[in-house]
C-alpha cells in the first residue's frame, strides 16, 4: 500500500541556535513479559531531553572579514549528534553554547555520532560581529515536548508504554537519542479535526504534575515508570498475540474529548511483513469519534486497541489520504521492547 502516512504523536520541538542564524512484522515473545496489563488510553504530556545536541542546520557566521561557517568547514552535517566538545560531555544546548563562548578562539575537538557511528573533528570558532561572541555556525536541538497516549501499564512494576512509535526529530526525521524525560498530566482543551491531506490534532495543556519518568525512546514507543499508579484505572486484561488478532470489529480506547472512552473500529487488514510498527490497518467506524476528531489525529498515538477482551495493539500512524484510517502496532512488539529496556535498566 503506497499511501502516505504520518506518525501521530503530537510534538512541538524547541529549536536552539549557536550561530549567526539565531536570528518484520513478527516478534520474539519475551518469556517474562507480562501476560496481563492495564490498558491505557489516557493522554499524557512528555518533556523530553536528548542525549547530546542534534545538528538541525549548518549556516554562516557574519564576521568582520565576511561570511564563514566553521561547522561546515569541519564537516559537520544535519543529523549529527554532538556528544563531546573540548573533552567535556555535551548534555544539551547550554553546555555547547558555554564552551564555544568561552573558547577564546581556540580550536575545539568535537566528538559526535553520525548514523550512530562515532566520529571526531576539529572546529575553530569565530567572532560573530553582530553578537560580538564566538560562534561555530550550527542550529541544534536538545529537547522537545508534546502530547501522546498511554498504551499499557504493568500494575506490578508501575511500568508503562506509550505512543507506539518513537519520538523523532522533526527536522531530520531521526530517532532522538534518549537523555532523560518525564511524563506529566495534560488537560485536553480541544480538537482540530482531521481532513484529507491535513492531519488533525488533540490540543492540550500541561498542568504541571509529574506522573513518572521515561527510561527509553525506541522505534516502537516510549517506556518508563510511574511514580505511583494513577487512580481510576481499568482492570488488567490479557495480552493478545499476533495469532489472536483478526480482521473485523475491535475498539480503540482514548480521551479525545477529555474523557476516557472506547470507540468502535474495524481491523481491515493484517500484514505479514510490515516491519515492527505498521502491522495492521484500522478504520474508525464509531460515529461519535468521527464527529469529534474526523478519525485518527495527532496525539492519539499509543491509544490501545482491544479485540475480544484482549489488548492486541496500539494506534501508531494515520493515513494522510484518509484520516479515518491508520496503522496499528502489535502489542507484543511494544512489550518485548519494554521488557528488554527494563532488564537493561535494572541489570
């Protein structure tokens, strides 16, 4: 199927500048993965901080002798992730900005990754004649924030998973390297309905209370742990595998109007070889949800999909050509990765 699709996480990214520009469908089921989980559906806010500084632009610096680009001359490119400069770890914008400003014009050795491969280069900052400070000529991003949906909660461990796809940098499309993050309460304040070629979105406001911490950002979702379990949770239900998934009626659980509800959908097609995130095609059939959102909108990513009393998957992408349709990810893919991440963080 060659229709355009869009991940439906809703994120607005914080762009930061340090230059004159400131101005397999199948998965191996983990033996110790939970066999019952609490289905989510609650909207949540994410505050996310990348590990390092992601280069989202390379540009010129206006100096007394003309335009130059130290970063470009050093070979830095969009998508590179700066992890160290001058021997000091770069955890984000402020680290890099301070180091460049205090360099006194001396060359700086930069350690960075490109396509996850470690690389090094040397950059020589120059004086920006307008700001009268040292610059290297890059735009970088180190954080983002947005709204998504909780997919599942393990009551025994307080661990959760959400989104059904990773948090990607909006400029480069790359999975943002994980540094740290948290989830917070969010109030849904409105909806922009989805239309053909124009995905809609849930509108919301962070209300301040931190609910838990993130531990991983992966291609199949984000994972973390609640500080304490939220009140009013549903009872745990069995986890469905690929073999349990069937074409036909199902429900999606979400809080599109601010209240957690189940809405009718149809599983239209199941794919045998569609990678780890787009495993089946769904269509929204519930008139009430269609009236509220027009179908699937940004912010609904991670909404749990339930069929025959089992949690079988989550909403992950919307079809740009038809907002009533979207893709679902198998819940076993999310749980397998969640289990692996949990083991790495407790070993």
